[in-house]
């Protein structure tokens, strides 16, 4: 039986610390499981009874068994079929779906409910209930009576009620989520009910940032009473009867609605199902207070991106304008185009975008798709297939795709951080306590790992390089033009195809490195970035390849002359190794420059008429060091004997003319008796003939001269 893995420890937490880098808005400071224990989900089972022996290692048991702060990580990917609603009713909890090895985690059949809890962080999970359970009438995700909550990079769809709702709650952030394809004509008691989000009740402050709403009939979102909503940089596509709206004063709400809405930098694109293409938000009463700026709406459904900021023209119904937002806005506001690309490229459970999200993205990029009524088989012939069910024509989409799982990386101490991560960063893979060590940015070591997994990331071997497909990072949004900016602890270049980069780690370095990329959509001019790509340079060395030494053709030279050759070597490794040259075997006085590979050899005269072989070795400084060898053949020609001519000048001196060859040293000698010879001069003139003049010593009757090759 697979059991859940559990490690316990505690850590101090810095006050005012965001849940993770990039958490914004109302719920940004949710603590989650920081400083608590770690629980591994090791199987995809679910259970009903608390005594069920299958409970160990399940996601549900990871929540139910928490007695304090806890981080839930995954050693498996796949689809979990829920027996009933999965209720997160424990505070100080993090569910880190980004750790699942493979295609990630999908929950189906029932609701993920965060209820009566505080300080909860949920990231990179898909929730697609569908209509498997004929009694199900709920949301995909529902936050109820909760505070300090962040939902980040969730993909929600196929709800029978709203896809993602927040009620009776405050300090909640929903960011980078895809909220798509609620089931419209399904099994809800009220009939057609394909809605996006219901946000109401209580005195809550909510932030919805960078989300996608797609293929909902209405409630994109719907505001209720006494609510303050920051709705920033979201994309709303193919709504039906209404996009967003607030409720009216009616008998159901005798106190009336008081809604505060900051509607900033959003993109709305009408689609095939849209009935109100020019209206982004419909106010239900004058005490809906709206502040808006920088929104963009494309109403004409012509398949092109040619909308505009129509200002207050995209707001209808009853509401009151706010020229300024009365509270500090703790949310960065991008321009609408940049926000659109962020949502399309990075939104949802995008670490491994499944077939459902990939299809939804295609409908957005091509401005196609329809409201959906029912979920079919994963292998049905096509999406948006119309079937007649009980006399009604319903639109079906393909069902839950099979998700690939991989072997989880080894985590010896079960602290949530794999050994390869700990070793590269100087942590101890045998000490679970170090996961709660707080770093300079205020996050624990475990959180640093989770945050790395959540962003664009790769692993590079030490003394190695990796090539990254940027279009693969874009998760299906095609046609982007990429730019690359240098980062830290390595070099990066955009390759010729424009869609890949090569990152080369700094030699000898292990640890975290990074670079940034930006992207432009040429069809719209919209720009995204800079976005950070974080690279872990592991302690495992890239395989070292031996250097390549260019061959040198056979050489010929006259003895006594100097041979100079430049040996050329290349290193196929990236980063480049340092190469050094040396001679091996018999050298006959030859030398080679260790750094440049230039060989110099003044060939001894005695070698004339022989053939020599000089061997050069080039070695790298890799781990292990490797080398290459080249042997060059040198044919040594003998030196021709020099010729000497002697004449007298008008002053009675001797003028000697020597004919030789460049290179060797020559010795001019003189004798008066042919027995004793005295060196007069050594010479190695650059040009021939060489002329030398000697005064005749007084009383000398005769002198003998000769020229010899120096040894």
C-alpha cells in the first residue's frame, strides 16, 4: 500500500510576507502552509469513510489529517475522481499542484470547496466536475466563509452552477486562473445555468487578476452585496446574454447592494455565442460604484483583433461612476494588450496544459467556440458536437483527457524538496528541517522550490548548456516574436530560428541562474514581458567531450631553419573548456606555447636528411579532463655547403662574400697556418650574399678563411 509521506517542523515567518512572489491584491499575504509539515500525495484514490484504509497518501487525507500548517506536494499526476466535495476546512494550508510530476492534477465529479478556513494557498490544480454525478449541481471551486486565500493558476470548467464563486469571504485573490465552459443546459434545477462567478454576501474585499473567463452565458462575474472587487487585467471571451453584472435592489436583498468595482485594464472579446457584444458590465443599481480605466472591447466578431477602449460606453444599466478608487490599489495594472498575452500564455494550470485548456486556447486565438452543455467521451469525434438528448439539442465537448504521470524526483528526507535541488543549493538532502530555513527574501527553502516550480523553469547540468523551446513555453499560443535579455550565472542567446534559446551555465557554477524573455504578437503589436526563466544548474556535470585538434599536413624544412606551426583546436563543449597544448615524446628542442598552440622548432643541423615526427597533445580542464593528439611528419633536408669568395679592396683589406641558405648559423673562421682556426664571426643573415670586410693586420703575408655550419 502507498502511504502518505509526512515531515514535521516549524519556522518563523516574516510578517507581511506575500504568499509567493507575484501574489497580489486582497489575499496576497495568505500564509498557507509556511513553516509547517509536508505531506506527499502518492496516489489518485479518494475515500468516504475516515477509517477507509485507502485514505493514506490521498489528497483528501492530506487535508483532513492536518493539525497545523501544512504544505501538500505531489508524487503523482493524474485525475482524482472525488467521491464527494473536497473540502479544505483546515487553515494554514498550501496545495502545491505545480509539484505533480507529469501532466498535473485534475479533480472531477465534485467541487473543490475552501470553507471556514483562513490562510489557504492553492496553485496549479484543474477542477472539472462535469455531469458524471447526476445529483451534482455545484460549482467547480467555491470559497465560502474564508479569509486570506489565494487561488493561483487554477483551470476550472464544466461546473453545473458557477465555475468559481466566492461568498461570505474576504481577503481573497483569484489570479491567473482559467474559468471556462460552465455547463449551460445541464442538470441544474433552475435550467440553463452556465455561469462564471458569483461574488456576494458579507463585507469582502476580493481581487480577480489576470484570469480568463470563456464560454459562460453570464456572471463574468456577478457582484452581490457589500463587496469591494478589484477586477484587473482579466480577459472575458464569448459570453452569452451578459458579461459581468451586479444585482438589483429587490425583495431578496432588502438592504440593497453596495458594490465597489475597480474595472481596470480588462480585455473583452465577443464570440459566436455573444448576445450583448458592446457591454462589458451591467450595473444593477445606482449603489454599484464603478471606477474604470484602460479597458478594451472587441465587439464586431470579425475574427480580427480590432477592438477599442470605449470608456464608459462599455458599461450599462444603473451604477455610479467613480473617478478615482477610494482605497490603495495593491495590484499592478498592465495595458490591456500585455494583459491579454499574459492570460493566454501563462494562465490556468499552464505548467502542463491539458487537451481541454489547449482547445479553449485555440477557440480564443481563432475567436471560435460555443457555450457548452455536456461532457462526452475523451475520444469522441469532435468538440462542440451537437447531440439530441431527450428531445434537446445539446453541445458536447470531449471529456477528461488521460494525464501522463512521471516518476517523482528522489526526496530522501521527504521534506518536499528533491535531492537534486538541495544538493545544488547547499542544503542537506538528509535533514528535513532545512526546508523551513528562511532565506533573504523572506521565503522558506521549501517555498523557494515551490516558487521555482511554479514559474518558467529548467534544469541545466553543471558545465553544460540547455536549449529551450520558447514556443513550448507559450503553451500553444502561436506566432510570437521573442526577444531575450541576459540574466545571471550564465549566458543566453536567441537561436537563428527565433523560437529557441540556448542557455550556457557559467563554468564551475551550481545553483540558481536566470534570464528574461519578452514576446510580441505581430498581429496585434501586443507585448508581454520581461518574463523570468529560472534555471537550476545542478551539481551533475554535463558529459565532457574531448577537444578536436585540426590535422597538420606533412612539413618539409632545411636543417638549421626554424619551423613554426599553429595548431588549432576547438572544444565542442558549452561552456567552452580551457585548452592547453603540450608536446609529447621526442621533441628535438621544439617548444609549443601552452595557450596559443604555436610550435617553434629550430631544426638541428645534425637532423638533415632525416624524417622526424612531432606529437602535440591538447587537453581540456573538464571533469574528467580529456585530450586529443596530432602527430606531424617533418622531412628535414640537409643543408647545402656554403660558398665563400674572397677579394681585396683598394685599401688592402679582405672582402669576403658568403653564399648560404636562410636559417642556419654560419661561422666565419680565419687561420694563418691551416692548423689553428679562430672564429671571426657567427652570422645568420636574413639575406644573401653576406658581405664581411676585414682589415689585413700589419705584417701578415697570408690568411686562410673558411665558412662552417654551426652545430
